[in-house]
């Protein structure tokens, strides 16, 4: 958990209710309008109405989701507030109660859920805050249960926070940065609520959360898809919010790769773990956020340029990821036989990966059938570790081709003991140990081998695994994983993570009643029961569009 001081500095990240940017909040806070027709046509409209000029490219086709390509996962309209068709299961009712206990209110309105409601914990640290990434499974649970208001409130509240001036010492952060977390302080005497946010200036290592903005965009699309309420995404405030987030990632620089260069600790793994560079988690979320934004950003005077940049980036990013991050038996064998020191355009070993750097464990780990996106690729450096979140998100947003998606599931099945063991799901595999742990983590006592981010098992990942299973047509894998979780989660009071090679032990410093462990379980259950829910968090591969695309300037919605 980051933010060791426990108390967040209020420097620039401080705002009181009085100046809490009333702007058009009232207008936007009107109850979401449910509109089945518009909801159905949401994705189709966004892609289908584009006028696209297609140019063949490397035989690399079927990329961006267009209307006809969807799998039929239309999210049903959630009409009755509080409807919960899965209520009979005692564990589910308990989970809902626990989830509701984590709700945070601003001026009497629910705006998020805190990270953990663990009264037994000695130190609260910053688990009493609403983390943007942690709220995603909560939001999905509420959407699936027909309670979209809290999600809308959250999206609007965080949008206001984005507008704050953010600083680390004397350095000002980019305008579009979304906070890692925020907290509401109630002053009963003065009768005011104060919002405090952390954009990285309180976090351990002072790293900005690159994933927050991406999750925000992904959630905005999930909300729109689920409710059919287009007015939120269409509002000038949300349009601007999306543009600001994407401007941060699409600006030109010295890059030779379409992937996003990141510091260690900028995402769910928010401590030093050797994921700096081009981590798979961020690349997959980046791809998904770009695709969601492409559906929602208006192609008007302000949006046109960014839409073009998104399309170009999606094209380059998918090519790069599918080609260079992908590892299967064949690819591993090729790398094993690589020549080094190759120059010029004819180089096969483009990043000069030295075969000797392939760790021993990969040769045993790689099944004959199956594959995955590796953790990182940069000059002379391939991080061969498996990361669950990036691989599941790659399936959900169709960054992985259908063949690659199937291969990832094959790998999970073939390496069940290593990746699932007794508690789904290992955040990364394998753990860093000994000298490598010292060098890579900087002797991090929280990230010792098979603990926390270093090979720990995180129940929250269950919802991502379940979604990926449903999308690839393998719900039975999800069922097995959920059964494992059900045998322990309530008994152990919903821990944040488990430790050990098989994930048998409640994590050394794991919180209990960790909200996203609870919400992740609920989302997994609801999706299995009604797979149409998948539509709000999944994007189908496009069968009609080919890479270089152009939107007609006359395109209006
Ligand atoms: C830890 C996790 C991070 C999470 C936070 C709150 O810091 O590493 O991903 O957002 O706890 O649960």
C-alpha cells in the first residue's frame, strides 16, 4: 500500500466543498436516462458511422471493432434498482453487505468505495481512500445490479479532480493526470466535506498512476454501454477529460515504439518490481482505453485530431504487441536460436535480445500448446514473467487475436497449479528470489518471494479471469476458479491477497475486507450467471476495418 505517511499532504490537492467546482454537475447528475435503442446501437454507432478509408497493411486485418462484429453480448437494461438475481447464495448476500459498507459519500451522495474496511488493522495507511483502479470492480457490480448512479457520481467527481493543479515538489504534473485515489474528510462541526486526492505526490516512490486515466475511460464506456445513457460521455466535460488523458499518451517525443514508456510502480503493482519500461499491464489498458475512447470521442473540431491519432496508434500498437510481446513455444525456440549484434532492417532479433538472458524457468513453464504476452520488451530486455492483469485485459479488448486469446487460456489450463494453485489468481509468475529480488525490488520487505506483488495471489483478479473465460468460451475454467475462492474467501474475511507458491496462506500484510476482493467475486458470479454482462467490459475484434483509417471530416453524430 502506498502513501506511507498515512496522512496525505494537502498542498495543491486540496479542495473544500465550497469551491468544489459546481460547474454543470447538477445538470450531469440527473438520473441516467435508460434508452434501450440507443444502448444497443452504442458501439455500432461509434464505429459504424465512421467513413473509413482502408489501406491494406501487412495482411494484418480485422482490428477495430465495428458494428457487425460483436458477439451478441448486449448488456440487458438494468431496470429495477437493487435487483440482484443471485441473492439466494448466502455468500453473495454477505458480499453485497460488505460492499455497501465500503461506500463513501460526498454531500450525501455515494461517490465510491474505500479500499478496505478492516477495523482490525493496526494501521489504516491509505486503505481508507477510494482508489480509481479498486473502484472498477465495485462499479461493475453496481452496474450489473442496476445501480448506475454511484458510477456516474464517481466518474464526475474524479473528472473534477483531474482539473486540479498537481505538483510533486516544484514540478507540475500533466493536466490530464487522474488521481490514484481520493478521500473525503467530513468535518461535523463546520458541516463541510473536504476532498483530498493523491496524484502520486503522496505515493511511495512518488509515481503517478498511469492506469487511473485508462480505467476512467474504460469505466465511462462500461457505464454508457450498460445504461444506454449517452449524455454523460457526450458532455463537454467528459469529452475534454478523455482528450486530456489521451493527450498525455499520444504526444510525440523520441519514441521508436508505439508502446507507452512507464516508471516502476505506475499501476496495480505500485511498488518497485522491475516492471518499468513497457509493462504489459499498461500497454493492454492503453489499448483498451484507446478503443473505448474511439467509440466515445466526438469527431468535431476539438476531437478530430485526437481521433486520427488514436486510430494510427491502435494500428501500430497492436502490430507491435502481437508481434514482439507474444511468446509461445515456437517463438521461444526462435529466440533461443537468435543471432545477436544484427544491424540494419534485415535484423531478425530486432531488440538484440541475448538468448543467454532467457531464464531457465521459461523452458519448463512453456507448454507445447499455449502462449502469453510477456511482461516487457525493450532493447536487449525481455521480461519473460507472466502478468495476469495485462493478459486478461488483452483478451477483453481484443488486443490478443482470437488465436492468441485461446492460447492464453490454454496456458492457464496447462499451468493451473502455478497460476491458480489454491487461490486465483497469481498476479505475476514466477516470484523474484534471492539476489534478483534484492536488485530488482531494492530489498523490498513487502514484496518478498511469493508474496504481495511478487507472486502473490489476488482474489480481485477473479473477475478478469472470469470475463476472459466467458469471452473465449471457457466458462468451466472460471467456475473452477470461483469454487476455489468460495472455499476460503468468507472464512478468511475477504483478504487482499494470499501468499505462497500455491496461494495457500493469507498474505503477510494483507488487509481483510478488501473491497475489490469482494466486488471482484460478485462481478465474477454475476457474469457467469448472465454472460451478457460481459458486453460492458469487452470489445470484439473488428472484422471489417483494416489498419490505416480515416474518418470523414463531415462525420457527425
Ligand atoms: C495496493 C495495491 C494497489 C491498490 C491499493 C489499494 O497498493 O498494490 O494496486 O490499488 O493497494 O487497494
